[in-house]
C-alpha cells in the first residue's frame, strides 16, 4: 500500500507530488529532502523513517522516485513498482530527466492516476494504460531513424551510418500513433560484465549479467519471433559441443514470452506491447568463454624526489575490428596527493586527479582492439611512505563494447507478423 | 520551493481563467489550467482559484477534466462548500456513455475526501458496482473502501459487503483483487476478509490471471489461511511452487512469506522452501536496479540466520562491485562474514583487505570490522592484515583497527601478544575519541606487556586539560589505575597528577565522581583496588563459538518481506552488542560479576518450580546434597585456554591410567575434538572451538595433582534442541559457566562448562570441569556410549550407587541420554555429587520446559 508518491530532482525541486490516501498529511516531501541532505554521503539508504512515515526511494535518471508507505508493506513490490513507474515515464516521455518530467507533468499525473488508486497498484501494463492516457507527450528533441538515411558522406552508404546513436530510442511511444509510418522496433542485447583480476593477473571473479530488451513502437504487432544462436545452452551440466557454443548459467524470461520453439530452435515468440520490456535475463559466472577484453600492466615506484610514479600499460584484447568506447580507468591514490603530471600516448585521452574521491581517472574515448596504450602519472604526495603504496589500487575500469557480447549471444533474426508493409531497414545501435 | 511573487501568478492566472476568450478556445483554456497545475506541484498555493477551476470542470475535453480533477482533489478539503458545486458535474459524468469518463468521475468523486459529500456519492458508487465496464467496477469497489475510511463511524451496509464478496467472482482479475483490498479495509475490525476454504481455492485458481501486483496482494491475504489437512497444505504448496521461483522478486518474496506462514508447524518444509528460493534471490542480487539488489541482500541476511550455509558456495556473488553505493557494500560485507569457511577464507580476506582503503570512511570501517569478526575464527591471518593496516598511518583506519583489535582481544585473549606488539606508536595517528578509548582500554588491561604504555598514558594525561571527550577521560582514569596496579613505580606520579586534576579542576561530574571513587578506593588498600579493577580480560561466555547458531525460521518469518530488514542496523552488529568491553565494565552482568556465589536453596526453588517428572534417582541425590549445603561460584574465572589445558591434560592422564577400552574411547574423543572444524562438511553449522589449539602441556606436577574423573548419563532428550542462550542463562542462574556449544540440532551435540564448588565444611573449594555430549541415533555412537558408561564404573572415585544409576540411565534412556563427563580438582566426592545433582536438576527443568 502506497500513501504518497513524489518525484524530486536531485536539487530537491518538487516535480510531482500525489497523495493517494490523505492519511499522512504534512510536508512529507520536505521531511524526505531534509533527511537526504542531512546525510554526509551522496547515497542515502533505500528506506528511511520519520515518525511513522516510511520513505522508500529509488534513483533513476538522476531523480528521486519516492513512495511513502506502511512498515509492513513489501519492499520488493514497492521498489519494483517505482522502477516500473520510471520505466513507464521513460516510455511515455521519451527520456528520463528532470527536464522531460517537468515538461510532461500532466501526463505523469495521468499515468499515476491510472496506475494507482487509493494506494493500491492497479496496472502498469502499457497495453492497458495506453487506452486511458490522453495527454500528448512533449518531447524536447524528436529523433527518427529516417534522419539518418542521408547521413552518409557524399551519398556513400557506409557501415558507420548504419549505427544509430543511443538517443534513437528516446522518444515517446505515444507519438507513433499520430505520426504513423515510423514503425520501429529496437532489440537490445545488453551485458554487464564485472571481472576482478588479481595483481598476479589471475582471474578472481567474473560475472556477466545480460538482458535482451525490446523497445517497440509498432502500433499493431501481433507476433514477433527472435532467434538466438542455435548453440545456446543453459546450465553447467550440458556438454559443450565443438565450435562457438554460447553458454549461460541461468535464464529467466518475461511472462509473455512463449517458449514452445525455444528448446528446439532457440526462438522466442512474443507479442510485444508498446514501450520497453525486458524479454530475457541471463547470468553467467566464473567461466567466461573469451578472455577479458583488457589487460593492465602497472608499475608503481617512488622516485628520488619523493614522488609516486605510476606507469600503466593497458592492452585491449578485443578482435581488431571492434573497439571499446568510453573507457575510464580509476586508480585510487594515496590520501593527500597534491598534483598530477601525466604523459599520455595520444591527445584524445585525458587524466585528472579527483581529490574528493582520492583517485586518478584516465579516460580513453575510443580504444580499438589489439592496441596498447600507456600512461605515466607522477604524483606529488607529501609524506610518502612505503605504506602509502598500499593505498594505490585496485584499479577500476569501466567501458562499453558496442556490437560485442561477452557470452557470444547473438540475435540471429527478428521476424514480425503480420509482415510490415514497405522496406525494412536494419540498424545497429550504440549503447 | 515557492516562487517569488506567488500572489502575482495567482492573480494573473485568475484573470486568464475567467477571460471568456480563453474559455472559448479549448487549447488556450487547457494551457492555462496546465500552468495552474504546474505552479501547484511546485508548491505554490493555488487554492484561491478554486471557484474558477470548478467552472472549468464542465467541459467535454477529457484531458482538461483530468487536470481539473487533480486540482480539485488537492484543494477540496479547504473549500468544502464550493466542492458541492462539483458534485453535480461529477454525478452527470457518472451517466456518461463513455466508460472512461464514468470511471474518472467516480474515482474523483471519492477522492475529494469530504465527509459532507458522502450522501451524494453512495448512489453512484452502488451503481458503479454493477457497471458493464470493468474499469468502472474497479474504481467503484475501491470507492467503498475510501468511503468507509472517510466515515469510520458509519457502518457500511451489509448488503454492500455481500455484494463485494460476490464480486470476488468477477471475471476481471483487477476487480477481484480490488474487492479483496476493499474488504480488508472495511472489515479491518473483524480481522479482515474471511479467508475460508472456498475463497482460498477460488483465489488460488485465479492467481495466474492476475498481474504481478495482484498476485502479491492475493498471496499476502492468503497468509491468514490455515489449511485443514496436511494433504490440502501440500496441494497448495505444490500449486504455488512455480511462483516460488518466479523471476519477479515481488512474487517470489510474497510466495515465500506465504510458505513460511503456512508451514509454521513444519520447520523442515520451511527450510526446503528457503533452499528453493536461493536461485531467484541470488538473481535479484544481480538485478540492474541497485535498490532491488539491496533489498535482496537484506533478505538473504534473514535467510542466513536459519541456514548459515545456504550461500556458502556463492560467496563470490557478494564481492562488492567497484561502483556500488556504500549501503550495498556494507551489507555485502556483513553477508561475507557469515559465509567464511576454511576453503574461502584466504580469498575472502584478500577481498576485504581491498575494501579497507575505500574512499568512503564508513565502508573502510565496515571492512575492518568484518576482518575482526573473521579474526575470531582465523586470528593469525586477520591480525596480520590488521597490523599491516596500521602502517598506513591514516586516522580513520587506525581508529577502526584499534577498536577492532580491542573487540577481538575481548573474545580471543590469545591474540593479545600480537595486539600488544602492534599498539606501539599508533597513538600518534589516532584522532577520534572512539579509537582513543579503545587504545586506552587495551593499555590499561595489557599494560604490563606494552613497554611504552606509561609514556603513552603520560602524553594523554599531559593533554587532559584540552581533552573534550568525556569517554576518553573516564577511560583514561581506569586505564591509569590499572596500569598503576601492575607497574606502580612508573605510573604513581602521573596517576597522582591525573587524580588531582580530575578532582580539583574537572567540571564534569561523571569524571570527578569516578576520580573520587578511585581515590577512596586507593585508601582502602592495594588488594581491594586490585579486586575491583582487575576484572575479566575476556568474554567468558559464548566467545569460543564461531558463527551464529541457526535460528528457527519463526524468529524472523514475520519480518520477511517487510521494510524491517532494510532498516539501518536492523541486523545486530554483534561486535558492539556483545563484545564491547566497556559495556561489561560499566554495566556488569548481574549474575556473573555481582553474585559470585549462590546458595543451594535457590536450586531447590528451581527444582520445585519444575514439574515432578524428574526421575526419582535425581531427586534422591538432590535430597542428599541439600543436607550438606553446597554453593557454586564462578570465581575465579577460567579462561577457555586454561579450560582446554586442564581438560586435555586430564584426559591424557586419565587415558594413561585407565584400561585399554577406556583409552580407546578417550583418544578417539580427543582426536575428534581436535579435528572438529575440518570433519564436518557444512562449516558454519557445527561447533567450532575456534582457538588455535595449543597442545596440552603435560606438567610434571599434573601427575601429582589430586583429581577425579566421572561419567554419568542424564535422560533429558530435548536438551540438545534447546537454544544456547537459554541453556546459558539457566546455567548461569546456578553459577555454572558454559564455555562452548555446538549449535542446537547438530550431532554430536556438546557443551563445555565449569564451576567452582564451595562446601561449608570443606577447607577449600574445588574446580569442576564438565562436558555434556549427546550423540544422537547413530548406532556406533551408542556403543561408544555404553562403553563410556562402563568406563564410568571402572573410573576411580565413582561410588557404586552412581555407577548403577549410570547403567540404569543408559539402559532405559537408550540413545536419548545426554552423557555428562565431569572432572574435579581437587577431589571431593561430596561436592561432586552435589554438583551433579544440581546439573541434573537444571537439565531436567530445561527439558521439561521444552516439552
């Protein structure tokens, strides 16, 4: 049971406030924001209480999505609902930001009104909701894939131009109804890989959490078939065949996915509703089919002038055709580090010392497979002792790998029925 | 965040709203209303525009209607009279051919929350229940709940309640679920909607039609159902099995909650259900939403309370992600501590070590505390890491390390050498009061082993004038006093200065009083002072027990799937609640420190409180023992090491002296005890005497010592299922100290205990060490058992009567008997007999309470 729902910007501006039960009056929003700002860290706990008011919140799109509730309600339900609500808002408004919420507040009130009545969740299915929602979304920057068609330089149809920016899917689902013709469907395979490598180069832990998401703008799509790799196997017990079998530990599907062809042909059948859905989630731990995409070779020493020298070599083990983007290495450095001088191997890279997080962040916008980059950092640390060297590391590395999955999972085909009129175009989207 | 010039905005908007040109242009009218709502949600008071907005309500534009309703529902309570005007429009809308308009009107009519309007609302609501469109029925059903809460005094018509019950069979699943919700609210005083067999089966059959929110609601309501037979129960459970492993965490959690409440009488089934949700819960731990990950983690902590080994193989899933928020990292560390075992300890400590230098000071502190907790079982490795961290010379790390060391030494005194060595020089980096207090405590208690202790204290004493923290001053007083006791020459002068300052100049009453107390105490003589100040150096109670004993599921089942587990600090941080030495110093355990002796008359009372089911033999013994008044005492305290040394030495000697068979048993027994932590596959479920074991030192004198060794069987089958806490409490009541346990339900089940006896007519007191052993149903154990009883006959110092008793107990008690092995030093048969009778009585009393 939910008493109130409100959305706050990270600066505490009230964006949306709805009281469903009129029981816990007063300034709940103010109380919540006071509690958030009273904390030192930037990560307030998920559940906070104040005089019988229980706040549960999630952070999505830089906003606080808060529900107040009773102590005995299910945290799983409320957090799932708040996440679902933010996903709905994203579907309807195109993207999730303070600006889009501000522009579409009437639509969000309408959504909330239909989704929750008297604190009880009624429905969050976009198929049901679309019959009730009347307000038009206001989109700040409409984008269509068709704008891309003439991107090619001098009319050359390059492979590059087939890559749509990630903003391609950030437009409201509702507008497709009026504008017509823009029947688009996005199928994303997203994998989050977390790997821990010991100082001796040993792989300590490797986890891949993947999902297949479908974002559908088709007004009337009766059935869709997604074909996965045929060698896709689940669980540890199955024997691996020759060749590039794709194996994951656990798989779960959205409830609307029909699996009658899954066992034989690895085909998912579903009738996507408008908006974004997580069709399939899977996990793989410990046993990666390929080597991790990066190797780091660090050397750390003290020079005669009492400075800390860090010489880092980073190698990208991807195939030469692919590349990692937005690579950022975070190197924790000793407390009290004053200044940083750097030698990087190319001008598009950058490095910065962030004193509040006590780390050097080394950014590489694009990193092609097979390349090796190196960097030399010299840190001025007053009172550097041998013990301070213990504070250096572990190095964290975050990156995006477009068009590549760690598990090797691929979408073989995507078939829609009824067959859409007109020529269809395929795009690959950069995350 | 009110706008500046909110008044101006209101005036301008009012002008626009009442402008006929705006009113005639639908788009402009709607945009003006939008501006009103926008200002409203930004916190500007728009109530002045109420009458203009009421007018705007009468329109054919649905979007505009919705916007106006948002406004009206927010401000209706401020303008009850004007709200009456809206009712007409709303009632008209309830007749609209469009079901969307009908449901909208009905919903907002009930959302106005005005008691004066109830009479106008009832009729459309009643009609709404029979509406053709499901969306109207959904709204109408909940409308009745709103109406009821608005006017709690007025009874809702019984006919309406009946109609709601019949709507449980509505074809629309949301209507059905809403009926449940409405009935729950309306019938709250009667305990909610009636959950009988037909309703339950109906709900279960339709569960699949509902969406996840509906399913959660139904599962929650069904928690009140009590199946009539076991067959029905298992039918329900198998029907719900698919939901238990649902990929949607809310459904999984709601189903598990239902399982736990249905199976409250069947612990085995509950445990099986917990095993089954392991997969889905772990998946939720890897969910994309970090709030969901956190929720799943908190609930995993609950599950671990009952099955400590549940996640053992998956410990890597709880390693912290690099960018995870601090609250997730701290929970993960709490889980990691629970999962530690021989195989993964190296890996785990390596990982935790990495977190100790985290940017977030709280995370670093949590990591250090976690290492300290693991140090109770793997002290050498952990101390090495902790000592290494001191080298960083960072104030928050040093402070956390010193506090952790203090807590560790309190439960594991054998670490004290390493700790004392590490303490040198860390006072320079310590900044916060908590850390300095910990350092002072350690210096006070182990002052004789830290060579620089007086100099460190002197620095503190010289700076006492500028000291702000009350706790540090008090701790400084105690530490200096303690150091004075063991190193008087070096400390006397500074103690004098400190006492002088505290008594003459200190303004805080607490500090001054404590200083005065110490001053007067010193007047009473050094022996008195020693008695008062040199208390325990370590926790005599559950210290040697590693990990937590498995709790029954019912302990936490109620808080599962509520906000409770997500609260900060809801999982008790044991290091604070149990180990903190100040806690025991300032607030001593009443039965441990204050009453060091207890007269036997209390035991009689205990006995008479229990029922008469004690066997006759024990009653006889009790009668005989009461004749010679016997009192037990815990003083002087015995450390686990001393206990172990005495016990093993005794066993060895006994083995040398005893016959072949006996020797076999005892050697067997000893080796079993040595390898305990390795011989059980599920680490975390069994007993671990955790200390690094020292081999029994065979003193030359030991052979000459006068001691007695006896074995006895007591029939009390339920004792091994007793919780360690209640056993310990009961034993402490009669001044028997329990030193180590296996968790309940494990086999073989053991308890080690000791006490001192003190007979009135005897010249000296004796020390009794004991072991309780319950081997369970295994046949070969039963043999050992019998053999041991025979051994009891052979052993010296056992009188015929007792031997016969032991035999009898073995004979009729069969495998249900608990074997008691006692060792007394020096020998005193009368006292031993008396002690045995007390012990038997306690066991019987506990046993009958359980039954």
